């Protein structure tokens, strides 16, 4: 195939990327692993590429989008739950004090998830997320969340797919939340989405079979859980993995420790003007250990400020 | 695309199927759901087809292949486990009395699985299964187990795929066992295999990252567990589902209860000469409830004796 060899006269597959080391490393890797006769050739069925979502495919500031969904749902459901007026973290959410609500840590978060993500059917949840995404707006840009996505990463997804790579999301976020928009937003079908999950149950309700989401954790697809999620869902080690935080350390480690050509991509948020700049000190998307390890592990660090011509499909923040 | 409309002059996509009601129903369904402009057209991304494995894609008599693997492994491991000489179900296995070993029911089975499927890495298990499959032979036909597959079902898989369907295995068998041969045997890649699973853990062993299989059940992908496994792995209701036992009842029920065109296929083992004949009374692949429901549910029952010209790729038993 002519296109996959990327001859000089072909259209640039990554037009939003500046011509620096990161872009060169990506193009070199794709060319080497897909060119017939290349010593680094990877058979098509092994071309698995995994992408973290929050902070890698879309923005995660000021706070994770899924959490904003849960907060809005709590407010919407509050009139039917008078008991929430005296029950944290709900009381603080209803009073608009998200910070206080989240002081309860993981147990508080799990209560929010249980209240807003469970007891309903998979299809009801899916519809609810899609409905919310169609009206909710980012607090700083006033854009729909599905437009807070990174144009250069969309190009990378397309470039990999055009070269026979199968692209997967591997996110710490909820798998069902992701599946509600991944196909229309990224062209990634539900069966190629891996994420944190709750247990589920099958039953016939009023003569209609449904999957019911249960308030019990099935998998936390973060840190060491990412290789486990990949193993369970994909059943094969990726050759390309990308992330932006310490939650991706093990996924990149496991991916790039495999034999043959491997690619680890670490996206560093360095542009406080056009997006946000954060790493070691951030509560959301903390990047410390993985950044320190990148050079030794041979991972490619993408500097958002230097490597990207534009950030969002509609321009910059 | 010319081929997908199946004009009269095109080669028969299902040459091992007799021209009866079952074949006609399959061809009609595929034609209706893939023809541009057809009122029953199903968009390509929704063309999900699921297949049970034991007794649907390959033979399950006299007993499940995965169990035979576990038995052989116990015998192979026995010299390193002198304590097994006085510990059921291992004692009976070592003494060659499988029937007695299995009298312990599910706890005995779980002990066999724990002993032979866990504590090792995912890659070690994969290699062990492939090694075993390359030498083990079916006790009655003396064929490799990967040749105890149904030629008409291979044709059906190919026919569906040629028409834009994505084919998945959804089996009560172990997901990692299935993934060791599904790609080379059926052309189904690991990421399209759903099965029963154990928990797993990620760790760095001697500087090398590995996935370790743990002796704790993650999902029993059988009966009501099949729709749950489909929901977790595929995230979308199939439009085509096929099975051969009561373990497939809920998968077929959930699939065919969806709106729009749906296909439920139930394979009935009716040929004691060329394969095996069994249903209500069988311990392996018991088929009772699903067979009774087939007519009311609109499922297509495939009669192996009447509908199949040949059974195995190499001929008949
Ligand atoms: Ca992230
Ligand atoms: Ca079966």
C-alpha cells in the first residue's frame, strides 16, 4: 500500500503536529512497523494501540468530566431524595460545594457513583450520559465536553488506523460512561473501550431483558489495573500505548517491555495559555514518576506547548 | 458490493449446508440486514455476532476439551506434588478415574482449575495450552482438538464476516484457554473472545512485567453471565447469537429481544453416526429449556443431521 509508507509527496498525516522529535518518532515507528519487508514489521493482528482518555484524548481540567456528570445527576435527583439534605457527600453537592463533598475521599466518590451510576439498566445509563453530554458545557470554555478533545490526538488515532492499527481506549474512567461517546467522538467502538467497571446483573424486568448496573466494583482500570484491564479485554500486549499521568505508568511499562518494536507516549501538559500546564503537583492527572522514568524507559514525551500547533479542533482555549 | 447481495450466480457461501429452512433463514437474514436500502438494514458497526464455543464451534463430547487439558496437566505436574497422592480430586485423576474425580462437583473442578490455570503468567499459560493442543488427540477420532471443529460453522463465520459482521466467541469456557487457539482456528482475535475468567494481577517478576493469573473467579460466562459478559466486553447487544445448550438461553433471549432484525441460532446435536446425538439428558451441553422455547422465541433450530452435509473439515466421525 502506497499510503502506509508515507512518501514525501503524500499529505501530512499529522498536520497539527510541529515537526519535532515527537512527531518524527511517531512517523518513524509507524513506517517501520508497517512497511512490508521492514525488519521491525508487526503483523496487522498484533497492531494494538491503547490510549488513556482523561488528559490524553480530552481535557481533564478543572476536574474529570465524569465527576461533573455525577454532580449534575445528584442535583437533578435531589428532589426525590429528601434524605440527602442531611447526608454527605450529597448535602455539599446540593449546596454547590464540590470541594467539601470530595473531602470524603474515595468513599464519598463511591457513594456518588453508586447513587448516579447503579440500579439502572445499561441502556438507561447510556441514554442519560448522551443526554447530559448534549447539553452540558465546560465551565471555562463553554464548549460541549465532546469538543474538549485534542486535534493532534484525533490525527494520531486516524494515522494509526490508516496503517492497520486497532485503537483502544484504556481509561481509569468508567467504561460505560466512555462507551456513550467514544464511537461518535473518537471513532472507537464500544468493544474497543476498556475502563473501570462495576459488576452487572442480567434480569427480565416487566418481560424485558435488561442489564442492571450494581453498586460493586468490578475493576479499577488505573495504575497496575491498566495492564490487567488490557489483558482481560484485549488479551494481547499492545505495541503502542499512550497516557499522561502516573496512572499510565504500568500500561506504558508493560507495553514497552515487550519484545520487538514498542512505543510509549507520554503527553506532558505544558501550555498554560492554550490549555493547562500541570504535572507533579496536580491532583487531577498527576505526572511525576512516569515523567522521571520516561528517558530511561525510552518513552516519547510529547510537550503540548512545543509539539502541537493547535490543541482543540475549534482552536485554542 | 456485489458479493454481499448474494446473487444467484455467486458462489454458495454455505456449501456444507443443505438447502433447508435453516440455511434459507440465515441467508435471508444476512441479505436483509446488509443490503443497502433494505428496510432491515443494520449499520456495519452494529453487526455483532456471538458464538458459543463448546458444542457450537467445536465438539464437546465425550467431555469439555478444557477439562481434558486440566487432567493432563495434573498428571504432568503430579511428580512435583506428592501431597496429591492423598488429596481428591487429584488422587483419582492420577489414578485415571476421571469420573470419580468429578464426583466432587464444582469445588473439585475449581481445585483442578486453580492447580493448573493459576499462579503462572498469562503468557506461560498461553504457551502451555498451545503446546498441549499441538500434541493432544481426541479419544475417539484421534484428531487434534482444533480439528474437531464444525465445517458448516466455519463457513457461517466467514459468510458473516464477508458481510461486515464482527464475530465474537461468548463461551462458558475459560477466556485464556480460548484465546490460545481462537485466532488460528476460527480467525477470531483475542479481543473478540469472551469467556469465563479468573482475576489477574500485574507485577514485575525478576525485572520483567507479567500478568499473574489468580485462583479467584472474575466472571462465570454462562447462562445469565453471558449477557453480562457481552455487556462488559462488547458493550452492545448482538444482532446475531448462536449456541447449543441451556447455557445459551439468556444470550439468545437478550439478543433476540432487541428491536429490529435479530437472529437466534440453536444447534441441535442429532447425528449419532457422524457426530453425537444428545439434548435433554446430557450432562455435557444439556439442551432442554432453550429447545422448548425456540419456536415461541423465533429462534432457528439447526438440525445437525438434516442441515449439515459434512460435520468436520476432514469429513465425518
Ligand atoms: Ca489521564
Ligand atoms: Ca455449548
